[in-house]
C-alpha cells in the first residue's frame, strides 16, 4: 500500500446539523489529500446519492432525521465493501460506536475534534482502522472473548478472538499506541493493523450470528 | 404400511395359504381313490342291548331303504335313539383284490362305528376314543387287509351309534388302494386337529405371558382379559388334544360343551375394552351368557345340547358382528395398522363362525371342515398386537412428555435467569443514575464555576486569548473525563488509565516530550464507583498536565506498580522541578491530595529544583 504517497481520497458526508456540517466540510476542503464529493443531510438522500457509486470514505452522523445512521452504515457496508465508513459521534456514546463498528463502520471521529485531526483520522482509516479508544477496545474484547467454558459452545474462530488478537486488544485497552503495541508484541505496526481489520470483521460476523442466536432464543426462527 | 403391519399381513396370508392348500390337497389326491361310496342301504335296529358277539349285520330281507351319503342324522333321523345299519357295495377287480385297501372317512362323527367286510367284523371305532372327536371331528382311516376283500362285489356293513342332536351321522366312504388314502387323512387331520395343538399351546403361553405382564401392571384393563381368554381356551381345549389328557368319560359331555363358552365371553369383553368401550351391562350380560353355558353344560345331557349350541352359535355370530360394528364406529379418529388388523381378524371371525353355523344347521356339505376355531388365534393375535402397539405408544408418549417437561423446565430456568438479569440490570441502572446525578452536581460545581470564572475574566477583559483557549481546553477535558467515568469499565484500572492517555493524545503529541507509558496488567476493582474513577483520572490528569505544561520536561513516564495491597501510579518527569519548601501548596495540589484521600489513598509529591518531579498516587486494592 502506498499510504505515504497518499493519492487523493474521495469523501462524502452525511450530517443533518448545519454547523457541524459546515465545520466538517471546511476541514475536509482544507486538506489537499481529500476531495469532498458530496454532502447529504438525510439517510434517504444518501442512499439515493450513492446509487452511481460510493466514495473512498463516507462520514456518517448516527443521529439522522429520517432513518438511523446505523442503517445507513449497514447498507453501505453491505453494498459497497470498498467504502470505508467513519461515524461521527459525541462523547460518551461508546455503545453506539460499537454498534456502528458491528454494522460495518471502520472507525469514528468525535464531533469536537480539531480540524487537522480529521485528515489523520481519515488517513488512519485508509490504513486499516482508526485508533480504538481503550474503552471501545475493552468492549470489543469483552464481546468477542472466547467463553471460559469452551466446551459449552462450539469454539468458532469466525466470531471469537484468537489469543494474539486478545493480546492486542488488551494492550490497546491499557492505553498503548499501535506503535507501542507492535513493539511490545514484537510485530510490525502493519501487522497490528491487519489484526485489527480481522477483529473488525469478526465483530460484524459476531453481531450477525448473535442476531440469529437471539432470534432463535426468542423463537423467531424455527 | 409399517413393518409390524406387514408382519401381521404376512401371518394372515400364511394362514390363508395353509387353508387354501388344505382344500386343494383333497382334489389332488383323488386319483388313487378306487371308490367314493355315496349311496347305501339303511335300516334301524333296536339292538343296543345286544352283547357285542350278537351284533351281526341285519339279514338281506330286513327293511333296507336306500339313502345317499353323507347322512347327517340331524336332518335324516332327528330324535332317533336306535342303532343304524348301513350296507354298501363296491366292485374290485381280481387284480385290485390282491392288495390291501384303506377305508377313509373325512369325519369320524359318531359315538361308535363298526365296520364289517363281507359279513365279517373288521374294526370298531369309538369316537370318544379319539380325543378330538367330540368337538372337532377328526378324520378316520382303517386299513383293510386283502384277506377281507374278494374279487368282484364286496359288501361293507357299518353299524352306527350316533346322536342326531349333535350332528352325528355317516360321511361318504372312500376306498383307496394301499397307502393311497393316507395323504387324504393326514391333510384333514393336520388341518382339523394339529392346528388346534398349535393354537392351544400358543394360547397357553400367550395367556401366561399376559398374566405375568398384568402382575407387573395391575392398572391395565385389557391385559387380564387377554390372559383369561387365552388361558380359558387353552385349558378347556387341552383335554381334547391327546387321549392321554382325556378326562374321565363322565366329564366328556360337560367339558366338550363348555369349551365354546370358556373363550367367548372373555374374548367379547376383551374386544370391547380394546375398542375403548367399558359397558358394565354388556359385560355383565356376557358373563351371564358364559356362566349359563357352563351351567347348562353340566346339567344337560348330550341329546339336549344341540339346541343350546344352535342358540349359542347364532348369538356368538351376532355378537361378533356387533363387535365389528362397534369397533369400526369407535375408532374413527385414528386408524392405525393395529385397528385394521383387529377389524380384519373380526371379519374373518364372523365369516368362519358363519360357515360353521351353516354347517351346524345342515345348510352346507356335511363333510365340510370345521373352521370356527381358527378365529381364536387370529383375534387373540390381533388384540395382542393392539395391546403391544398401545404399550409402545404409551412409552413413546411418556418419553415425549418427559422431553417436553425438561424443555419447559429449562425454559422456565432461562426465564428466571433473564428476569434475574433484568432485575440486576435495573439495580445497576439505578445505582448508575444516582452516581450520574452526583457527578452532574459535581460538574456543576467544578466545571460550572470555572466556566463562570472564565466568563467573568473574558467579560472584564482580563484574560488573554491563549489563556481563554487553555482554560476552555481544560474545561472540555474535564467534561470528557466526567462522561468517560460513567462508562461501565468494571473498575478495570488499566482501561481507566489508558483512557486518560487517550484523552491527552493530542496534548502529548504536540508537546514533543518522550512519553513512556509503563502500565502493566492491573487488577480490576469492580466496586469502584464512577466518582472514584473520575477522581483517579483527575489526579493522573493533573499530574500529567503539570509535567507537560510547566515542567519543560524532555521525558515523562507513567508507571504502575502493585505493592502488596497497594497500587502505585507514578507520574514522573525530568523537567525543571520545584522547591517543595518554597512552593506554597496551591489549589491544584490541595485538590489532588483531597481526591486521593477520598479514595482511601494518598499522594506523594517529590520534587526539587532542576531534578524533575515525581507524583505517586497510592490506592488500596481492597476497598473495605
């Protein structure tokens, strides 16, 4: 991957709040490496607007007036696997961030972020995922942990963490940067990114099987 | 059709095939029969009191009358008590007369028969000497040596003592050469008598088995009747199976007669119960029927049993037919193979009994087979199959019920668990809400007052722009940490510290210091409240911010260490430091100390001018 030579990355934005939208578009326009393709204010508009094709990166606000931002994330992730989705979140909304990651988002940025952060975040996401906060890393770890009683449920490598993946998440949850994590585990930063990509995928698969499990439990599927 | 159904059909088919084979055999062996005598001269003789040596055929000038055979005395001489004499003639060529012959009668149905060839007594057969004779009319075969025969016309006299009421008389006479008559006899005997042996032995065994099952399962309402029916049949039929078992002559009449009643009543009750009907009055009537039969049998002489047997046969036939109707009408909801087996058995039973009644009434050939007894093993087999089917269905139902019960118990357990979890969650939510309230109040005091102070400074124009920016950053930081503190981390200290670094990421990167993050695996303190979490984060944040902003440090290190029951969090830098003695404890330091105390811990701050600063927070791991 020629991440350093950084070809122009196309970006689209979904945000209903006018001020936030203005701030974000200004931030994006200020970056030479980014090109803003479109801005949308509702989910429906987004889905219609993406018809001809998706940008490299889509910024999605979770609180949209018509449909849930999560729906947009799920749809786009399913339909345009090549499109990286960043959700725009506020403080303390870790639950929604996790749901967005499960729905197929690759990262999140905070509404209060400074302008230059957006370029970093977008670059991060192109490299394999934005930095997980310790709190989110811990949540992912909890969610994908292999059950203690391994015999109780069939061990499923599709939805549970390997020992290495668990180690990486554990390290990140203690506040270490990716570089430090890589150094501690004796691997390259690129490998950390690869592991994280795999973890994101497991999160999505896990949420699907969990939905099936839940539906089974509630008797929706027979 | 199920496998069991096939087995039942196979058994029925086998039975039918045997019967068909028996009927066919008669035709096949016609060939070597020399004569079938169906005409005779007959004369009655009042000679019963004569001693045996005086019993000679009546002279030719006696009042002989021509009759045709078979001669069923019930039809031809009703009420007759005299001895009957038959005179038959047959031709033998000189060639034939040199060989012994066989004399074969399909039915040995008289009290006594004596055979005279050409005037000489040849043999005598007492029907009572043959164990089966009284009820099932076995065939008869006698060998006639060549000595008793002559070329040309031979005359055969037969002296017959018979009871018309019980359908005794004389069948046609088959004269066969040498051993040629034997297969005829064997086939007839096997069909009429040997099958009875088999049925009786099987009924005995089945009855005993059913009784054994019933002893283990007293509640069953069909098993005892099955046992009684089978055993009644086996016990009453037993004496007739072999002469060795034959009871004294005195009991012949009553016992022979009783056989019919012994099985009929229990079997009808049994069939009704299998059909799911329990009609006390009907059952009582059947018992009365059976008992009356027994009583009549022991009271009535043989001469008078005939009409009782007629009524019995007709009643039984009607009862069987009624039973069939009841069965077909009762089990409409679920017709399983066992139902069809039982219905078929009853249809066959009706047909066989109708056949024998027709014979009894003299409507069909006197030499016909007796078939009615075949229905007993058939019906018993069908009922046995029904009982077994029910038994296994019940076992399966119990198993099914057990599985369902288990499933339901598991379901309940899951529901209770879920309820418990919900209650737990609600409790947790409530505690969290309380805590949130407290932090909000705290924020209002802390964050709110600093914002108000900042507002005042801005309004009065005292504050410079960088100053305002810095203080706003601090306020935002404070806000973020407060919100983070509400995140459920289960007191995971690693994450709590990690989050401080995460929030300070931008500040750390822009400060350009070498940052050493040495946070090891830390214990979890689930009892840590959000307020305590916030307090820890504030202490660490305060220390870090000081090092980054004021110390002019090149390197900052955050290090954790677990020391017995204490956790140490150290923040140290290699910056300018300060002189502990010269610095009056400021607001920042005071609040740090106060927060550490609220956590049950303490803060050590060591610094000297030019030698960096070292802030260590000590926390008890065991929250009392």
